[in-house]
């Protein structure tokens, strides 16, 4: 099993000193990653995540947004950086809909059709990623229903990026057991797993890309008895100021060292 990690100066530092060894560096085609693209691609292939520039690519995006996408440019980047696949978030928000009125069936159909369009235009396998549900912001609840995730994967014929932190947050805010929640996802379609720590406070769990804790490793090991991904990606760390305080080099090394052993054993 291969190991990926978010781009950060701290990661490059660890790699240059042979403290860690990874197979992919994950970054998006955004301005904050411009400095890291060249050095990252000189080290290993890139896991591209976020490729449409100012367009927020996700399953609920509007047709007008899809029509603005430069598929040729995206495929050129995929080939240049040797990204093995590409994915987007399986989400939809009120902003995707006129007058903020959402019919669940119509919305799910749009998510399926949008995913199909991406899969048809991209030169590598296309994946969807489960996203966190909060209730007070972000994606609408039905987009995090395991039945919807299964339906999109099946009808659009795409694989799944299983984000374990997102699953923890969604299960918590849906008042469901995370193990049951994950069991109901299409685990046979998992191609990549994202891991990182979550924030727990009086309001519940939040996806804050913190250092992994024992529960995160426990969940990962359990998932690996049920799914067979090609890649595990640590989503800890990144450029400042966006990742300020969440890109500690010692924490990064601790996590990657442990994940390297997990990958070696699978």
C-alpha cells in the first residue's frame, strides 16, 4: 500500500533528511501551492486535489460552473504531475440551488450527473469523497447519507475516497455510531483513504486537520480489514497562513512514521 501526504515545507524538510519516505505528495492547483509544485514533482508523483481554480468543484455544482471548466488544462496537469486519479467532494449546499429550495431527489440526480460529466472528461479514474456534516453550515444532510454515497458511486461508476475524519464528524453530528456509518459506505469501491485528527469540543466533532490520535489509528486499522485502498493519505500540514499551527514538523514525523509501518503491513 502506498502513502501520500499533504504538501508542506515541513514535509519537504523531513524527506530531504530521510526521516520519512512517501510515494505521493498531495496538493491542489491553487496559488498557495505554487512554490511547492516544482519541488514536490521533483520528488515523487502528485496527488491532485482541487484543479478547477476559482471554481469550487463538487457534486452539487451548477451547470454554469461546469461549462466554465477547462478540461484540457486539467488533464494536462494530471499527466504532468502523474496523478493516479482525481476526485471531488460529494457535497451540495443551499448556495447550489435557486432560492435556496432543495428537492432531495433532484439534488441527488444532479450529483450523479455531475459526477458522470467529470468521470467522462478526466483522463484518469474519477473518485468522489465523503464529506463532513455539521447541520449549521456546509453540505446538506442527505449528501452524507450512506445510501446516497452508494447510489452515486454505482450510477456514475466511480470509486470512493474514504475520508475517515469526515466520517467521524458526519456520524457524530448525525447522532450515529461511526463504525456503523462506515460499514454502510461502499467499502468495495475505496481507492484512497484520507486520515487526519479531528477537533472535539462542547459543540461536537469538527474537521480541523489536527494530529491523529489513537481513535483515528484504531479506525484506520479496522477499515483496512474491510477495504483495499491503493493509497493512504495523511492530510496534516500545509502552507501558512492557512495551516498555521497545524503543520508541526514533530507531529508530522510521528504520524508518517506510524503510517509508514501500517502501509508496510498491508
